[in-house]
């Protein structure tokens, strides 16, 4: 019998496991991951940006945990020698019509306690000489890191603490009562006094298996990237972002220097017909029926049809994708970019068709479920872990707690 069992070997699951074990060092704990490798899904397929927290509504969990989390992430990387860089980024208004939204974003940055700076056109060009912009914002606390490396370090630390790390083990059923959760896996049945669900793209299904009913469903949105060819990588020094449309804040491709080298452009956002579908034509019947039979999806689709079509066009039509990049850096041409990896976002959607904006965590009888941890959850992961560890009751039968 375990005291705590965490489902999900992404950065949120492993950060939570570490915080829990730091709080209850005597706890018998396990992390269960269906893939052979840690960080196989969202965590290992993202933009690798340590976000500052500028975009998020002041007072939201996202704003608070991104700000604190970006600092903890940098400290963690410093402590364990994980390559990272706090290089800062610029957000660019490409014409006068974007100035108002840029100013509103700048004010939001100040409200979120960030040391943001407004940039004139000439100041912008000093930082990013090839950018097209009439004004900008510099966000100095933004950084870059490889989240796969961070996750692997978290796994090492958990292994050193004696936590059972059960990879290649898929959870297939959960029975929960007042005292324990019985978790069936592809490698046998495990019992735990308390269960933590950090299953990302499958977190709503895990919650349902545990008997929890909510009106949210995970809808998978694929984000596709291009890589800028080496000989043109001089066009981007660090990170260049567009001003987000306040109605669709997670749309808008950006240019990002990657920690492993190279410049990535993207991601777009298209509905994926498979939760872990990394190719344009990836399809899974169960995942597709799940989305199409959800009334929230149709409501969202009806009110966002135009933007959805634009994203689809950008996905299948390289020229359209490159056009979005040229708004930011006009010298980039179609031949300068080649397709590279993609990732799928686990975005929770409500029955009324609205996206769940903030991180969403709720308790069961003997469990807690993280059912919305999209960007900036990799940045915020160490802080999300602490928040969850503080929400989880003490169930350890031995006496020594920290
Ligand atoms: C394209 C893209 C770009 C992004 N860019 C950034 C960025 O630059 N900065 C940032 O901070 N955030 C970014 N994000 C968001 C960030 O990557 C995620 O918020 C974060 O990785 C979520 O971590 P997680 O552990 O919750 O999920 P995941 O990494 O998806 O981990 C969940 C794990 O649960 C496992 N699992 C699922 N079902 C089961 C089961 N039945 N049994 C056992 N295991 C199971 C999965 O295999 C998976 O490994 C981006 C996301 C995407 C998709």
C-alpha cells in the first residue's frame, strides 16, 4: 500500500511528487507513467520558454504561479546545473492598430509585478535588428530551458529519495472509497491511501475513472513548429512575440531561440483528432467521438469559426504560416523554414463552450485531480507542485513529518 501515488510522468506530476515527498519524507510513494520515458508528451514537446507571467489576469493562479515559478525554475536549474538562459523577450506591435493592446499588456505586466519596459522603434531594433515593429515591450525575466532535462532531473531526485518510478505502466481503472484508491495498471493493481492525477491530456479520463463528474473535457489542440534554417538564424537574437489578440490569447506564432540550438517558429493551434496525435492526419476514433459528442466543443466552434479556419489554413499551407512570421520578421522567406516537431495542448473546455482559463485542480474522496495545466504550467510546475502538496491531506502512517 502506497501513501501517495501520482499518475503522470510529465513535469507537473514529477514536481508534485517531489513537493509531496519533501513535505512527507517518510511517505511510501510511486509515480506511474504509461510511456517508457519521462516528459514524452506536453512537457517534452513545448516551446521551452520560461514565461514571465505578463499575459495572465492579475490575481489568477496562472499569473501568481508563473511569476513565482519562473524564479523557482531558474533557481532549480542553477542548483542542478541544467542549461538555461534568462535572455528576455520582446513583444512587438507591428503597426499602429496594435499599439493599444500593447499598452494594455504593458500595464498588465506592471500589475503582475514584472520589470517590463516599453520600447520605441529604435530601441526595439537595437535588441532585435531584423524585427518589424512600431513599438514593443521588453520582458527581461523570460528565459529558455529544455523542460525534458528538468523533468529527468526531477525523476533522479525522486529515485534518490526512494520513490518508486513506474514507467511503461498505464493506469486502466481506478476504484476509490473513503479510505483508499485501488489503481489497476497494465502491470498489476496498486493500492494507495491518496491519489494525485497529473495525467495531462488524459486527466479528465482519469478523474472520470475515479468517479468524478465535472463539466469539463480536455480538448486537444496541436501546435506545429517550423525551424529556421541555420544560415538565417541570425534574423532572431532571442524571443520575438506578437501582441496577442485579447479574445484569443493563445493564438499567434512566435520565434524562439531553443536551448539546444536553433530558432523555432510556432506553434499554431489546430484541433487534433487524437489526444497524442503529432501528425497532421493523426486520428483516433475514441478521441474524435469524445470531442464531437461534447456540446462545449460545438459551442466553441460556432463562436470561433473564423479563427479556427485561419489556424487550419496555416497548418496545411506553409505560405500562410510564413506570412504570420513575416509580420514579425519580414526577411524570413518560405524556403528559410522547415517543419519540425509538434506538441498537443491539453486544454480544458466547459460545456458552455468557454475555455477554462486558469489552472484547474479539484479534490475527490481520496484523490486530487489537475484537469487544466496548459501553458505556462511547465514554467510554473515547481510552484504548482507546492500548491498541490499543501492541498493534499497527510495520510502517512509513520510519525516523522517535516
Ligand atoms: C505546443 C506547446 C507549447 C508549449 N510551450 C510552453 C512553454 O514554452 N512554456 C511553458 O511553461 N509551457 C508551455 N507549454 C505547456 C506545458 O508544456 C504544459 O503545461 C506542461 O508540460 C504540462 O505538464 P503535465 O505534466 O501536466 O503534462 P504532460 O507532460 O502531458 O504529462 C502527463 C503525463 O501523463 C501520462 N499519462 C496520461 N495518461 C496516463 C495513464 N492512463 N497512465 C499513466 N500515465 C498516463 C502521459 O503519458 C504524460 O507523460 C506548451 C505546451 C504545448 C503543447
